């Protein structure tokens, strides 16, 4: 802001003392200051409105981009990419929709995508398990880019295994009960039985600390030892539609 302690901004008269009015032309210093303050406030308000407008446009564009993050065909969603035939290629992940509510969808991978041990330390505690860490770190970062990660529901575990209760709730869907596998999963050691395979649930069994529930190749709930590395993984998650 201009200071008026030397020259009058109107006539240029040199003032030895600051006064309300220029002794030469009668220019009002305080009125001038107030006008500058008003104009500065108007400028700041305009900048603020422009920033708000820009943020609103960016938010709208992000919503549009988010809607492009997946393709939908009836009860299926194609979202993210993971190895399919081998480790040299990635294809869009096919997901089956289990439930929709409040603008969100609960989905599970149509295929068994990989084969891993439940826990390499022999524990059926899902919270500290190897498979939970692998899903939310390794798989999460391989399968989804930074933009796609924004579509997940805001929960602690972005990716998880079905619980035994969730399987009970949705097992009437034939594509939940009987799962196909990818060639890549079989390459990773997935144990096949008559073109079908077993896959993990996250619920612990009370049989022993080394056992959890899973789905056998006939689509029936079974009990598996956590040390096996030849059972399949079908990631599940909630996403924003």
C-alpha cells in the first residue's frame, strides 16, 4: 500500500508533516487510503472466488474421471489390472457385484487371481496375517494406479478376503460358489481339482490356531491349514460408484 508521508499522490507536493489534507491541492489522504483498501479487498475477494471456482471445476473433473475408472456390464465391473496369462501381461480385473447400497458396491474378483499362503508364521489371526499385508500392499499397488485408488471406500482395509458370514450371505450366487482361476494363478502353484480350486476366507477356525475357513473345489466351506501356499486368493472390496 502507498505511504503518503513525503509527497502528495495527487499534485506531488512535498509535505514535511503527515496531515489529513494536502496544503497545496487539498487532496484527502485518508479518503485515498480508504479507496485503496476497498480496491484491495475487492481484488482479494475476486481471487478467492476464482480459486473456489477452480476447485469446484477440479472436483467435478475428478468425479468425471472417477466414473471412467471402471466399466460395467450388468452385474460385473472391470476395474484395475492384474496378471492373467503370465507375469508378462496384465488384463482388467473382472469383478462380480455382490451388493449395491448408498452409491457403493461390494465386489469380489470373478477369478482366483493368485495363490499364496495365508500366513507364513502359522497363525490364523487375519489381522496380523501375511495374506492381509500382501492384499493391501503388494496386490493393491500392482493392480491399481493412484487415480484408481481413490475409488475405494474409506475403510481401513481397501482389499480383503470374504469372511465366513459374508460367504453365507452371498454364496447363492453361482459365480461366488464356484470360482475359475487364471493361468497366472495356476503358474503360482494353485492346486487344481477337476478344473476347480480351493480359495481362502479370512475367518479363523476353532479347530486350531493353524486353521482357517476356506471354500473347497466343490464350493463348500472347508477348513484349511494356514501354511498351504497352493490355495487361491479372490480379493473383495467396497468401491464408490
